[in-house]
C-alpha cells in the first residue's frame, strides 16, 4: 500500500545529520527499535553491542498539564528522538589507509548516513551495517540487504 505519514517522517528523520532532534506527540513506530533496544537484544543473543545497531535514541518527556491549548487538564508527554553518531559519521586514520570500498550497504564517506545492523546472528549484516534509508524512495529500508530478514518494527502497546 501507500506509505503512511509516519513512514515519511521516519525517512526524513533518518536523513537528518547526526545529533539532530525530533519531538513527536506520539511514538514513531516506523523507526523500529532504538539503539538501546537493539543493543539489549543483541546482548541477550550473544552478539556484540554496536553504535551501528540503530540510528537513534528516544526519551519520553513529560511536559506537564496546561502546556498546550487543546488539552488544559491532561498531562502532555512527548517523545524526543535523537539521531546518533555512527561509524558513517567519521572515519579514523586507519580507515583512510585501508579503504577497500567498505562493508556492504554502509557508508564509507563520513557523511553521517543512518545505519542499522541485521538482527540475524548468522547474517553478514549483523556485523556489517546497512544504510537505513532507500535512496530512491527516501523511506526506511524494511529488510536486510544481505539475508532479507525484516527490520524489527515496534508496535503500539
């Protein structure tokens, strides 16, 4: 079907520079799991944690009551999303000396491309990051380019 507004917002957010922030009144489930959630899952599955596991963090913040004109009596909460710095954000001198084109779908140009790692322990993409955004559509990539496993999505609780 046709992409949702949330899917477009998620794609735009993923294309922002590292350390950019986005505030939303509802969770953006289309982003998938946060860096903390992905690394917790990786750790539970005996995999190394990595800054490339996911491209964002999220914090729930309480703004309080009477802070918006449309709801004077209810407590208003927001979700603060932050794009994290990943291996695509900068390259070490060693990377410059040994550049062989880089691993898989990840950026080797130091441009801050949003990345993710596959959750499948047996997949090459579990240690070699893939670009999180499809260059053609501007939307988030829905599966691993190596094994085809679906990217983990969140659901409303």
